C-alpha cells in the first residue's frame, strides 16, 4: 500500500516528492502505523511484537524493514532537491552513531547542514552518512550544495574541526566563518583543574561576552597574564583561532546571538538523538538514514513560524552584505 509521510518544510513548501505524493491517503493502515512507530524510534523487533499484540498475527522483522524501505526514494529526492540561491546563515555540524559495516561495528558521522532562508524559516538542507568527521568530507558536501543551486552563504557557524575553514573558503570564498564559542570553551578548558575552572571561566566570559572586539582583546590580554603560565594551551587555543572566533563582534547584537554558537543545530541534534536513543547499533547506513529522515521530518513540521524579529535582522544583513541579498 501507499504510505503517508511527513514532508519536511522548505521555502514556500515547494518540495513535493514524486514517489509519495503529498496528502496521499494510505490504503494500508498497518503500513502507516509501522512507519509511524519507526519514526518514533521503535526498533524493528519492537514493531514486530507490537503488531502481533494489536492484530494477533506475526510480522517478521524483515517485513517491517521492507515496509520502512518504501521511504528510501523519498529520502533520495529530498536529499537532492534544488536549494535557494542564497542562505543568510548556515550551521554545519556532525553527530556520531554506531553502524554495522561488513560485520564490524563502526562509528559513523552524520553530517548535517541546517540554515535560515531569506524568509526567516529554519530548514535542513541535507544529512549525509559518512566516515569519521573530516574537512575533506565537508568539502564534498559544500560542493554538492553548490550543485543543488546554493550560490552564496553569508555566515557559516561551525565547530573547530581542522581544515574546516579551508574547505568552506574553497567553495564559498566570500562567506564569513564563525567558529562556535561553546565548542571552543569545551575544547580549551578540557584540561583545566576543577579547582580553577570556576574562576577561569569567569575571566573567559569577560572575553567572549565583551561588548566590542577591542574590549574582548583587552580582557584576553588579562586572561593570558593570569592563566598563561598555568594553562598555556588554553590561551594559545583562543589566540590561534581568534580571527574566526571573533567574527560576531562585527555585527549587531541581534545577529551576534544567532551566530556565535551552533545552538540552532545542537537543538536539532538533540531531537534526532531523542528518536534514535533506543537503537544502540544500526544494521546499516540505510536504517540510520531512515530514522534520521523521519525524525527530521517530524521536527521540521513544527517549524511553522519565522524567526522572531527577522525583518530587522534581514535589514541589518543587507547593509553588512550589500548587493548579496
């Protein structure tokens, strides 16, 4: 039978898969329920047992898999759909899952691109299952986004993966890069003693919460004087990455709070983990992608409102990035 699937929103709700038509009614209620249970994170074994409990007949795990596989063409269409020419803000991040690969359990990275379009709506541009997170793989993804019609990104917010900035600059030469402050704090304070952490964090906050870059640099000088000899790697990490940690100081407060962390994508990642938490190991990449797509479709169906104050933010961006939006 045909299957109803949540269609993830995009600008003007223009994405409509050909393999499963929007609003198509299901002729097999059981199949629909199976997809729904799978979308909520139930395993194929749990679904099989649940169907037997409700309907009184067995349904093998392989049959459950076969039914859920019906969404794979829809995923493929969504993943290759055309994109807008310009996205003001894009957040790039990866989360990791255990997947069985040729009989061996491998930790794989799921690369996620989430952004705000020119209308101020949140949108997942794509998700890719790959090996451990590398800048080389991100380069491939960025090239793919460009082929799908994305010509310009104003600001990209990322973690501090080595080579990430070079990958971005190779594809989107005029894009501003903001390294996530929260990732930077975690990485730079990893080896700070618990006795010092509270005081050190207070001094560090004076750096990244400063009202201007000049004040931030003054406070960073003080931070180095106080902590440099005890934690040289912590100070060096801020100094070495300062150019892309401090990007947000160029902009107004409205824009700063949107870009200085990757909170938007981290919140989305949490929603994905909530759905996938019952599956410690995925049998293959397809199984992982099905779960993630259904979780994404459910999450994005709730993104019905524009970002608050978007008109003001877009107006400010049009001044900073004159001629690009």
